[in-house]
C-alpha cells in the first residue's frame, strides 16, 4: 500500500507543470521599470504569484500582483508560480532570475577646476547621476581599475599625495536596492604635484621718502590663489598684514616681507616665500621724487645770477663816479658849437668822425644843495702818444680837464683817435663859451 501511494505522488508531481519566468531589457533609466513575464504551458486560466529576495532580504511575495506580466523598478532575485482553480492548484515554482537593473543615466565625475593639484591639498570628487538627484546612492570609486573607496554620498573628499595620481571612475547603486546600479563613468585623470613654493618679487627695494614700492606674490603654475602677507622688523615679531589678499600690494614701510598662497575651502597653503628686505632711503637733490628740491635748485641759481649782476652793476657805478662830479654821457654831433640830433649828420662839421661828448657840471654849495652855473663846452681830443712822444702845446684859450686813468677807451671801440667834448659849468667868473 505504501508503495502505491509513493507511485501516485510521483506521477502527480511529474505531471505538474512548471512556471517559466522571462525578463525584458534590464538597462533602464532611473525611475523606469523592467517587465517580467511568467507562464505555465500548455495551459490556460492561470493566475500568478511573484516572489522577490536579495542577498540581505529574505524572499517575500509581492502583494497585489497576479498578472502574467509585471513591471518592477528594483533589481533582485525573482521567482513566480502559477495558481488556478478553486483549490488554488499551483504549478511548480519557476527558476530564479537575477534581475540587475542598470540605469542608463550618464555618470559624471567632477573635480576642482585647477590645472594642477598639489600634494597635501584636499579635493572633492563628485559622482553625479544625471536625472537621479532625488535618489539616495552608494557610490564606488576606482583608481586605475582598483576600488579605493565606497561612500554613501555622491561626493568624495580626500587629501591627496603624489601617489594619488591616476584615472578615477565611479559607479552608484541605489541605497535601498543593491541590484539597481548605474553604469561606470568615464575616466577622469587627476595629477598631483609636490607642494609649490610662493615667489615674492619687488621692483626697487628702497622706498623714497613719501613714496611706496610694489610687491608681487605668485604660485606657479596654478590658479585660484589668495595671498597672505607677513611683515617683521629687527625690533618687532612677524605679523600678518590684515585686509591684504591680493597678488600685488603697495607698501610704504620698510621691513622684512614674506608671502604665502592659499586656496580651496580647507585653505591649503603653499610653502612660504623667501624674505625680501625693504628699506627707506632719502632722495638725492636731483631725484625726480623730490619736487621741493627740484624747485629750490633753479630758484637758487636765478638768485645767484641776479646777485652777480647787481654786484657787477655796483662795481661799474663805483668806477664811473667822480667825487663832486655828475657824469651824464650821451652821443651828439656838433655844428658850430651847438648840440644837434644825430639825424642831422649832414650839417655837422665833424661828419664821419666818432666823438664822445660829456657834460660836466661844476657846482657850488647853495643852501642845502648845489646850484649849477653857466655852461662851457670844451673839445678834448685824445691822441695816442708814443712812448717818447710829447703832446702838443695847448692852444690859446683852450680849457682841458684832466681825465682820470681808465677814462681812455670811452669812445668808439677800435677808433685810433677820439674826440671828447665836456660841458663845463664854471664859476661866475667865467662865462665864455669855447
């Protein structure tokens, strides 16, 4: 009897149909779904029950799912079974199908927009699933095909060294579904160099009085730097110059200056620059930076010239002044003893000869002043007598006045002979005219 029962059970089991599960494409966009189909052949009138499990979650039945075809948005391990009739006769459960949904969304790695990244610097790499911004992801990072990190976030912040150089790529999985993943991103190269050193340059290192010099700080080759400036003296410790973050600054104080570059959210800094010693110097008189001295110099020269002119005029006046005489020099032509204008040259008996006429006023005291007397004209001819020559005897009635040394040469320059006429105001005893 036992043998018969076993045979009947074996027959019924072998005759029981088996469900078959098939899946359509498993690469879908984020938010999309995959179609799964379950069938029991050859037969009809079946309803279907669906089951899903993962490596972590035990198998559970999907509620409210009795259709032949279903759309699923999560990956996992699926099975199905057919049920029919009032007694809920069921088929043999289908084989497991491992459904891994691969999102077609592009994955982009972003990195700091700097041409160079330096050792010790902290950078952030971002694995961006385009179109999946509202989904929580766990992202895997690889460098040169080797897994280096997994993060429950799209951003990965890391402090790099020179060994961090390489090609980076990432892939993200839904945090609630390990079977739903993105494709791998394109490779992004990251090159890490040794920590750079700031370079400080200055124009002139000596500051003129009231002036300034320009200092420049740079970190090459790279961009995105801010700069901090440091100053000290032999008497004061080094302090940071506040409100100075520019590459170039103007300084008016002497001292020992240094600078350092900083960039990024973590204020990564370069190696501090070498020192530059700035001193203050006094400007020379000819320096273009001393406008006061530029004015004083020419003015002093002009005053000196004026002083020399006045001195020369004073000496000349002193040489020409005779005690008790007032000399008024003027050029005239003579016609029969009367003065005439130079324009009347044709009527002068001395036409063609250069003469010098002088009026000499003899004065005598009259009260508090001097009273001029009658005028007498005298012709004085200066002749060049040789060493052994004897001057002519004076003509009858001629009046001569002795010329002091140095009076010769008052006539026309280069003249061999010159006539000098002197107007002599004699006393009351002499009213004759020569």
